[in-house]
C-alpha cells in the first residue's frame, strides 16, 4: 500500500471515527436516561409518601372519633334504660308499700226483716235495713267512713246490677267530703243503712206480667280515706234479693201472695264486691 492510500484511510478514520465509540456513547445515554427516570420516580414517591401517611393518620383519627361517639351513644342508651327500669322498680316498690300500709275495708251485707211503712211524702212501701259488718284489714286507720245503700227492681229501668252499682257509687264518691267515724287496723264495725222499696214500683212491675214476680237488688258502698293514699276509697257491693224455699233454695219474690213478706227475705251471694 502506498503512502496516499494510507493517508486516505487515516482521513476516513478521523472523519468517521471507530464504530465502537458510537456504541459506547449510546450505552452511556441509556444509562443516564434510566438514572434520571429512576430519580424522578423516587422523588415522586418520596413526595407522595408523606401525603399518604397524613391521609392514613386522618382516617385513623376519624375512625377513632366515630367509634368513640358510637360508644358514647350506646352508653347513653344503656343509662337511659337503667334510669327507666330503676324508676319503674321504685314506683312498683312505692305502690307495694302503699298497698301494704293503707287501710282496706271488707263488707258482708245482710237484710233485716222487712217492714211496711210510709215516707214523709205519703208514699207506701217496704223498708229494709241493710246491715254490713265492716272490717279493716289494712295497717292504717280508715277515716271518714260512711255507708250508703239503695234498693231497686230489676227491669227496664235497671237492666244490669253491676252498672247500677257503678253509677250509684260514682255519684256517692263525688260528694264524699263529710267527716265520719274511723275504723282502726284489725278492728270491725257494723254499718247499716235503711232502704225503701215503693209499693207503686212493685205494682207496676207485676201489673202486666203473666208471672207475678219481682227481682230486687241491693247495692251500695262504704266510703273511707286512708292517711297514706289520696282521695276517697270505696268498697262496693251488689246483691240480689230473694226468698228461701222449704228446702233452703233461693226463690224469686212473689208479691201477689198474701204472705210473701212473712217468708225469709235474704241477700243472695256471692254478691258483687269491688274494692279500690
């Protein structure tokens, strides 16, 4: 090879350079780009990490606050139930104590022998004396004790014995403001009240009836007060009035018979007794 050829080859060499330098430059570029991308990713991750941690802390705090509020609500509900049942138990205990310490009056009523008579208004009829032995079974004295009774015929004007008793005793309770006698614990007293059955009522009841009979009822109440309770208390009663047959059986009254008042006339039990 001559000198000129060598010179040309060297010039080409200098112009283009060895092929291996291009490969090395490309590899270096790739490495730098990869390193820069990794740095960017690392920087981004480093920037996001505090934000995520703060978010997690906020979520944990919110959850803790929610749980604490829920526990508080449950506690309030439990306290409410505790107060409710405690008050209910206190009321029940108080009512039990009042019921055990107050006065309680019982009555057992009977009729005296009937007597014919005339009222001050000139109405003929039959008088009965309703006699009621009364006992105080409570632990307090019964004060302002008063006894009230009435007689009526069952029929269109008095279809129901219990309803008639209730109506009469409710009216008596409203005007029970007078002072009367007292019955002490375990003591008994005999109370009585005269009732009157008008003869015109008897005549009207049997006038158009095929079966000449009547069904009287006697009803009334004992009014009283107790130191441990408010208001007027009552023991109410209602009985049917019958006669007694030859064999001791209860029979209706037959006013058409001449001797009907000479037969035993009694209150038939068990009567209706109501105590409040």
